[in-house]
C-alpha cells in the first residue's frame, strides 16, 4: 500500500508540475505576477498563491487520507502593471521572431482565442493572424474582397452566404459544390419534391446547405430565401416551354424580379446572372432573345450584377451528349440538323462553376461585366457527334435532316402545347427552339471577357469531361475497339 501511495503521489506531483509550467506560460509572466490560484476542498473563500514546484516536491511522502481538491479560479482583473506590460512586449517580440516553441505558441493561441475571439493580437502573423483579421474586417459592399482570408476547406467560414436559385439543375449542383467546399453557406430554394435537393446536402459541412421551399411567383417566399444572404446567383433557365412556364417568364421576368428584390434588400453584395452564349435580341431562338432581355433587365435593376454567358454545357448530366447517345442506342443512328455544319464551342460544366465562384473571390473587378465562357476548342455539331460515337465505341451512323424538315417535325408540339388539356412529352432531339438556335454559329466574341480574365484555364473535352459516356457501351466499359486495335499491324509494336 505504501508503494502504491508513493506512486500515486509522484503522479500527482508530475501533473501539478506540468500544470504549473503551463499556467506560467499562459500568464506571460513570472510566478510573482500570476493570477491563478487554487482553493483547498474545505475552504470556501480566500486566495492562496500557487506553490512553487520545489514546494510541491517537498510535500510529505505519505498520501493524506483525503487529498485536497484543486479548483482553479481567476481573480478580478486589475490594472496592468509595468511588469505585465513588459512581459506582453517581450511576448510580442518573440512571436514576431518566431522564437516560441510550437507547444507554447499553440497554448497561447488557444488562450487568446478563448478570451478575446474577436480581436487579433498586434504582430500576430501566419494562419491565426489571417483568421483574426477576417473576423474583424467584414466585406464592404461594392469594394474589396468578399471572401474572408481564412484557412479554406468545407469546415471553415468563407464569409459567403449565397442563395442559389436553380441549384437543383445541371449547373446548380456544381456551383453548390464549389461554394460549399470553400466553407460557404448555401441556401437552396426549391419548388419540387423534398428529394430534389437531397444530393446537395452532402456537399457541405453540417448545416451549411439549407434547402428552402419557395414559389417563383410568390414575392414573399423569394424575399425569405434571400433575407440572410449577401450573394444571389440566378441559374434559372429552360430550353423548352411547358403549359405552365414560357420562355419570357422563366428567362426574363424571373431574373428581373430577383434583381429587383436583391437591390431592395440592401445587403446583397454580389448578384450573378447566368445567361447563355449567343443571347441577342436578333437571335432566331426565342429562348436566346428572352435571355438577352433578362440580361438587360438585370443590369437595369442591379447595375453591379455580373453576367455569365456559358456555351453548350458538357458534363455527366448534360442535355446534349446524353440525349445523342441514348437516341443512337435506341434507333441505331443520329439525326444531324443541317448536316451538322454549325460551329459551337462546348464547355465543361465544372469550368463554368469555377468561373462563377472565382468572380466572387475577386476584389470587385467582375462587377457590372459580362463574360462569355466557351471551351478551348471549336467543334462543328458533326465533330461533337464523332467524339460521342468514339467514346461509346459504336459505328457512327447519321441521317442528314435539313432545317425546314426538322422544323416541320418539331412544330406540332409547339402548336398543341396550350391547346390540349394534358402535358405533352418533353422534346429531346427535335426541339424547335434548339433547331432554330443551331441554324447560326454560336462562338465566343472576339473582344469578349473570357475564362482568362477570371484566371481559369478550361479543360479540353476529349478525355475526362466525356468519360461519363462509357455507360452507353453495350458490352460494358471495356467493350469495343481500343486505339491499338484500330491501328494497322505495322504500327503496333510486336509482343514478345
């Protein structure tokens, strides 16, 4: 029992010595100026100085029957003395010269963050200084950086609280992912079922993705969705009409309404309107004309808004290569409007999402500007179809459909849309408005702002961006001819 008591006492003394050393570091001064004291179990008041390590070691070697319970308590703050001020100056000098040990620096940082979380110590550098600086320097509307200079990551706080309208769509999921992974809080207004947004909640930290039920025709629900935000991103758009929503309402009037509400809000620092490449009042496409009207209305209501004009989006959930591949699998051929000679500039959807987020990270230089986001390569529709057939490893078979015949095939749906008492099927290949849009080339303008102005280098389509098409290979991902099998025997190195 005596040996066990001695061991217990030695362990206690070791813990007390370590605690004493740590408390001295936290108080930034010697033993005479420390403010921390302990109270024995049987005394309810009074202050006793912490004994020195030598005093702790000189305690009797026999364990008391009832050891005292140490309770740490802080005295009321007193005016700083000359010794305290000298110790603080000495500490700042050591911090500036990085002469403190990592353990001491961590202990000091933890103590200061717990006692004064909103203030940054003078001369405090590195990651901690950036964190404190971001806490006391909020974003200023219309000037400076919106994103706080924090550590980054999904568990940090970027300073962005973004309401993303259209977040449940194709581009929306990538924008939410880019925002959430940098520590932003994203509000996701949705008008569909409760499952339409569940895939987005995994993209951010706990509580950072906030779904909100709303009605795009209800002004109060829109105001509720943007009430606590400082960024509004409008991704709402549709390339075909339905019985309930037309091109003008979706692409023009909704954008105008969002810009008006955001301007009245007073706290919206950035408004980003995602339009479409080729938007013009003279376009043969009704959707592109509505997009152009939406841009004009947004800039009229919110002059600091940023306009993004992405080209045809390519990605896992896209509405062009997936439809082509499915049509080719079902029917054995692919119809090409006008022989597929129209020039387009398709872009990877991840690059467009990155461009939107980069416009939020700048110092305000992107506000009030329009960016045309096209891919690095120019394709004809036929070339893009060749890339699709090559990826799914099928022999390309095309049927040339002149534009007048294509319009005639697609027109009945448009004529019957509002004349029948039931919804009509969603158009896939023969979409009248898309056929009209493909009648002219759709390329980035010569002097337009592009990805380069947002410090982004877009991906080439051939390779990873179209790799999702392997799911359409009829024999599985490994089915079909490889590159070496397509080459002649003389071009292939012999096997040994």
